[in-house]
């Protein structure tokens, strides 16, 4: 019976191995697999949140402040903004102006732009307390850097990203603020700003004081001063023109510079395939790429599954997905929905 | 009369699309099958394996797309990829919730990450013919794994005992949404394998690898959870527990699991012979998460 002997031998060997393994595993339960460093699964993601609109109130002429409540909200740094998905589907960015440590609510303020693209009108006229809104972020394109001194220039609603910065600066920091607006009544947070700034504030209401004197503002600023400006295009251009030597400029625009409304066409270079193509205003990068490379992977075409993620080598991306983390956004995009802010993108394809 | 060819059931075929779901886990208790940590953690192992595993499916399938010479199959694979990517994300979001409840899954998931990213990654074999062989081998592995995901999907859609025990509705919705999509797309991985290779030896070989690996990872995951659960002291996982729960209906029956083995190895096997697309589609039409996803799109 050689067969029986083999079976007995195998069974015996299996039993012995099992005993030996059991000891080893008891000593260290996760033996013998190595771990990936850093791990990928279970990382916290910034995802779309649905928040309850609990306050919708006028805080100045033509300015409403929104308070959105939730729980366990991500913290943010001064200068950060939130993407607000309006009921019509429009997505608008608003600077956070509440307390960064508050994890139960976000506060933003918005001005009604009469001849705007419709976002602010919707916020003012269609939103009401008790509604649920989808938000994404927060993200920070306008971070407060360390500097020996600061000059802040805020025009009207442009005070919103600046306000949390003023609150966050440690006592004794050398800073000054020019806060301009059409009239005192149209300038939000005036009272808090005056209290925070004291004699460091230059208040310019155009109906009383005329145009701000930027040359005076920039007299005797120390080397390395950080200048932060948020306001209308004209004000930002003026600040750029008056910027003293040795100072660094940080701008936060209300709208992307290149295209104030809708999509624009741009060029995409596929570096590895050595091809360049044009993405028309009414089409997507994915559609254009698939005409050249039909086997390009994609699936949902709505920016949530992540299949079409591609590495971006050059160019400024306008992210329209809601999946990628901030780190991923630096060097990659979902080509099914996201576009270019610049006139040209270079993809690693 | 031929039993050496796969026989698909055409009526089970359906166009596939990814659904953008989201779940909120705040109200889900640690033991979401009340009073039954063994069942809870046996099913929880899915959250350990699937984020990395389904990410790996997507990674492999992206590389197979250029090999597909059939437009309808390519469309199916595109839909499959999106669904798998969403499954991976949805299970991944349970992990922070486990951590908040004092059960940190990272020691285990970091290993699963290594397993799929490195061991089953692209650089395991040198480029050229070996690398092509390795790609086909992985496609076959996925087909074998999908046999089991479809089996589990069909089981969870019919696991009425979990409802009777008062299992957490959000978790059940995650499992059933996922299970229903697995049933919905159960033929894609097998069709793709048949299309690009289809060798019976490879099917049998990769089944053996996939099955033993799943058993290895699963029992390890259950033991990991039971040992690290802060509310438990000392219960050990055993095969008897599995058998008993299988009889009660809170886990798949042992007999059913064993019977599914020869079916995959049969030469006339085709996934469309098992499970019901109609049932899957009907669950998806009533799943709270899938409904919310549909509302968000339209």
C-alpha cells in the first residue's frame, strides 16, 4: 500500500508544519507579509460634504453671510476657500471667513454681482436657511507665509480671506491693512476689522475719501514684506504696479484670469506619444485624447471614479473633479472633467 | 452537444455604468450585526481587502484595454472599471470609521496594500514575454476572484437573516449595492479572460492560487479583527463558528461555498449561469445609496 503511506506522510508533515506555523504566528500575528510604506488604504480624503445652511443674513449692503453646519469638518488655514455647489449645479469658490478651528460650521460671505455669471445672484436669491448644500474643500491657494512684515490690501468683499489672517497673526507682528470699498455701508465686517487693526488700518470709502493712496501705504515697508491683496482686478493691478522692491506679492482673484465665463479651448501635448492636440471649448480632454489614443482608460466621465487620472507635466490645471486629494492635484488631473487654466497642458501619455 | 465550451446566458447581459454613491458611517455601531462580533468581523474583512484589491483590478484592466478587439467587450470593461473603482472607494471610507471606534485596521491594510501594489504589481516579472505572461495571469486571477465576489454578492442580496438580526441598514446597503453590482457585471472578468487567453490550464491554476490566497487572507483578517477589537477579550475564530453561522444564514453556508468550486472548474462554466441580473437591478433600483447617486446625476 504505497498510496496509504504517502497519504500518511503528507498528513503528518502538514500537522507538523501547522504546529510550527501556529507558534510563529502567535509570536507576531501579522507574520510573514511585509507592509507598504506609506500605506494607501484608509487615508482620509477630502470629499464632497453635504452641509445644512443655518444662517443666510445680510452683513452689509449687497453682502450676505452664509453659515453651513455639519460635524467633524476638516480644519483649514487662513486664506482657504470652499467650493460651493449651488442647486443649479454651478460651482463657486468663496473664501472662508469664520474660525479655522471650528469643526462644526463654515462661514462664507458673498457680494451680489449684478452683471456676474449668475452664481452670486443664486446665492442671494435662491438659497434659504434650512437648505442642504454640497461643498468641497476646503483648499488653500492663498496661504499666509511667514514674513518679517505684512501689508494687506482688501477691496470690498476681498476682506473675507484677509480677516482670518488678521486674527491668526501673533501679537506684535508688524502689519498694516488698507481696506477699501465703495461706501462704508457696503463694506462687510467693518466693525471687527477696525477693532482688530486699530491704528494699523487705512480705511478708504470711495464716496467719502476717493481713491486709495497706495504710494503712501507702501512707504517704508521693510525688506521681505509679504503683500496680500484680494479685490477687484483694477485694485490688484494698481497694487502690482506700486509694489515696492523686495516685497513679495500674493494675489487672490475672484475669477480665473483667463476666462471669466465658461470654457475656453486649449492645447494638450501628449509628451510620450509626441502629439499635440486641441481641446475645443465644448469638448473634454478625454474626448480629444481618445481620438488620438483610443485605448485610453476612462469610465464614469463625470469625475468621480478616478479611472482617467493622468500625470500632468506642465501647465495650470483647473480641477473640476471631486475625488483627487490636494497632493494628487499638484501633479495629476482627471481628464474627463478637468480642464486647463493656462493655454497649454502637457500630459505624461 | 458540447460541454467543453462556456455557455453564456444572453438574457443576463446588461450595459454597465458606475454609480456615484456615498455612505455616512456616523451611526453605524462597531458590531453592526448586533451581538455577533464573529459575523461582523468576518464580513468586515471585505473592507480590508477590497480597497487595495479593487484598485488593483482597475490598474490591471487599464493595461488590458489595448488588447481588446471586441467593441462590446471593451464597453463592458470600461463600465466594470468604473464600478470597481467606486467599490474600492466606498469600502475605503469605512476604514477611518473603524479607526475612530478604536479598531485601527492600518497594520493589516498596509500589508494588503503591499500585496497588491508590489507582489501583484507590474514589476514582479521582467519586461517582455514574462511581463505579458504575468498580465494574462493577473487577468485570469481577477476572473477567479470575480467568481467569488459574484457568489458573495448573490448571497448578500438573499441574506434575509441579516435583516432579521437587525443589522445596520447603512452597512447592509453598502454590501448589497456592491453585491448587486458584482452580480450585474459578473460575466465581464470571465469574458475578458476568455477573450485575451481562455486557456483551461491557466483558469484552473489561477483558481487554485486565488482560492488559497483568499482563504489565507480572510482567516488572517478575522483573527486580526477579533484580537484587536477593543471591546472583546479573547474569543478565537474557528471553522466551527463559520459552519454554525452558515447554517443560521448570517454567513454563506459552508456547503454552498464548497459546491461553487467545481462549478468554476467546469469546462462549460459561464458566470451568467449563476445569480440573477433581474434581482440585482431591482435592488439597485431601491438601494438608498444608488438612488441618491442617480438623483445627484440627473
